[in-house]
């Protein structure tokens, strides 16, 4: 089957914060429909929607209570059908978020499973306590316990995420059949694939105690186990292979080896995956303990993955990560320059590039000043744990400021007008006050804006076979300089990236194809945060 997903640029929408059409302060489907032409103009070919299903929103939709219906805050199924129809007309392929490691505790299945006699009991992982304690010593992704006691049924249930996100039991074949039906429901509606949420933890090989760890005690019993591979192959065989679609897995803690086993075409499991190693280079042990960003370390990891896998899903930010211009660039003195540099880097790598909403205008981390402005369950749990551990208040807030997921969840900044053009009502979360300077409307009028550059770079990538399917070769990595080559039988392009706020010397010949500084010649000196694509190999 034609791997069309390798030729397109993908864009992720976090619907809650994208565009509110009815003034309830929450983004919705009609807002997305209204902006599909904007995405077409940007050059987008794949659109990934974070969950829009029914949900009590304990984890902003990643806790699903009905996989086959749209949350009223987002709109109706008729509007979803309209979105799919218009996207198809614009040749934008829509991908849904498939969150199957867990459901909401308000899903019908879970409510029924609380009755020990129910046929749904075995849809989840229920266990009695052990000598008055929890069934094992595992810890959760959200800095809390991962067993919740249910008075009604006298047992504990497993939740690797929040206690309102009970884990499904994939040892039960009925669960897998339910998931297949949900996938068929959306594929028959015309979606072109799925982003598979934490897909490599779904099969729990054992519920034995884990080796005590700082992070995720117990993970050796569920991280990328053979049972997960078997499930992925079965989903591909029984469902996905019958549709023109693809899957991209969100796969935590994968290595190049385990990533290969999950995503190499020969394995017939996932078509590609989001790895995390490059997103962990500026942290110690866990993302909450940030260290200084080191471009050399970051680029070495990028090179490692570019050569380890035949195909990567490349990303620098998403709804769980801080804004890349704040993290990997310089959002104070060189915001525009470093945002454009990161655009060239992301769109020149081999693999499908994923852009997150707002990244194309250089949106920055939030300017919040207190926990009252925070909305994310993960941040609340981490702040509570840090308080219990007597971390100083200033450090607790610093952790949230640097690493909290709400950095990426403030509303999309459409205009310098009221509420950044996001909503006529009160937004569900605060808007960054820099919206008066950083917004789509202002940048659409400026040919030197970050948005204008993203359009140029995406257009270049969409028409350049070499950038889409060419090979990758690392040429040079220095403390703040990254040079690599893309090549195929017809030629090569040298990509030169500076992470420095100073001028950097790097001798190379070749005609500039595109530069973040609009150059027609390259004189061997890179300006601050300049990125440039040169025709040909380094040194001619
Ligand atoms: O995220 C998986 C996950 O581990 C996240 O906690 C993420 O890795 C971490 O926050 C790193 O910043 C997925 C979804 O992307 C996330 O939004 C959900 O909260 C989570 O699964 C549960 O569904």
C-alpha cells in the first residue's frame, strides 16, 4: 500500500484550545472546520485531533467515557462528519487519538465492572488487597498510587494514570474485540488513521511487585512486552490492513531496539512512533528536574534516531511538552529567529514532521504566576507530591513553570483582539499576554514572520522528494552547530543549523535553497540562530 503518510506534513490540534465558535470558552469542532483552509494554506496534509470524545475531562479528554460520541462541549457527530468531509475535499487526512490503555471510570464498561459478578469485571484489572495493602508496589505516571480501592466491590483497580483512568485488561479477548469495533467505527467514517496513546504499555505481563525505582516502579512488567506486539499485529491484520490508513504510536521509554520492533515495516505493527529520548536531554531522571538545554546532546540524540529507524515521527512539541522555542530556542532575544531555525530542523529531518498548534507562529511557554491558573491533573499531582516531600514553594512552582503541560495548552493566538480571537467567552484556561504581539493575524500580514517562514519551508518540503524520502547523514555536531545532509540518487542538500546567539563560522560551498535570513549567497558565517539549506554536499 502507498505510504502516503511519509510524504505529508502533520499538524496536531488540541481541540480544547484551538478555536471556540460558540462562546463557551472551549475550542470546538466548528472552530476547527472554520480553520481548515488556514491549515491547507499552511501546507498541512495530515491532521491529528487530540480526543474529542465524551469524557468527564479529568485528563482533558484522555479519559474517555464513550468512544463513539462527541463531547457536547466540542459539538456533535454531525459536525464531526462535516469536518471529515471538508478535510477530504481539502486533501487533509484526519487522524484520531486512540486512547485504549484505559477508559474513564465513567465509561459504561467500568461502571458495570464494579459488580464482581458482571461480565465486564474482567474488562479491567481488579485485585484484592495484600495483607491490607495494595496488590503490588507499582507507581503511576501521574505521581500518585496506581491502585484505587473500590468500596462497592471490595477490591482495588489498576490505573497507570489518574484514578479516573482505569486500565483495560488486554488479557481479555473481549476487550480487544471491543477496540477493533471502535477502530472500524471511525475508519468507516473516513478517518485515515490513529495516534495511539501510550500504546506500548497496554499489555501487563504480570502484576508482580516491580524493582523499586525513582520513576514507574513496576514498568518492567508492562513496558513494550511481547503481548503488546501480538496485539498490534492482530489490530493490523484484522482491522487496519483493510483500510487506507496509518498508525503512529506514542511509545514511552522506547530504545532504538524496542522502537524498531514496534515500527519497522517488516514487523507489521505500527507505521511509525513518537520516541522521547530527544525530549529528555534537558532533564535529570524525570522531566520535572530540568537541566540547561545542550544543543550538542540534543542533536546527537536526533542523529542516533535518524539512523536507528527507517522512519521516525519527528516532533519538538505537543500537548504534553513545553513550547519548543522557549525550550530549545530563545523566546526573549531571538524568538522569531530561533523559531524559524527549529522549523528548518524539524522539516529537514527524515521522517514525518508533526507541528503542534501555535508552533507555526512561535508561541511560547505560558506566563502564569500561580497554581490557580493551572488546569492539568498531572501538574496538580506533581505539585501535591512535591509539597508532601517539603520541596520549597518557589522550586515547586519552578517545576510547573518549566515542565507543566499547560505550557502548550493555552489558547491558540489568532489575533491581537479580545481573547486573542480564541473565544468571545471566558477561556477555560488563561491566554498568554504576549498574544498582542504573537498571533496569526499579525503574522499573516508580515512576509518575514515565523508563520510566513513555516509556509515557505513546508512548501519546500512538500515539493522536494529529497527532503521527503532522501537518506540522512550526520556531517558535524559542535556545541551549538549541527550540520547534516539529505541525499538520494539525484543529489544532496546540506542543512546547517546554528543554536548560537553569536555568529558562527562554518565553511561550506553550495547555493542557498532556503535560509532563515533570506540569503542568496552563503559566506561561511551563520548569523544568530540561522538555519540554511545548501544545494549539494559540504565542500562541493
Ligand atoms: O501521555 C503519556 C505520558 O506518559 C504523558 O504523561 C507524557 O509522557 C508526559 O506528560 C511527558 O510530558 C499520553 C497523552 O499524551 C497524555 O496527554 C495523557 O495524559 C496520557 O497519555 C494518559 O492518556
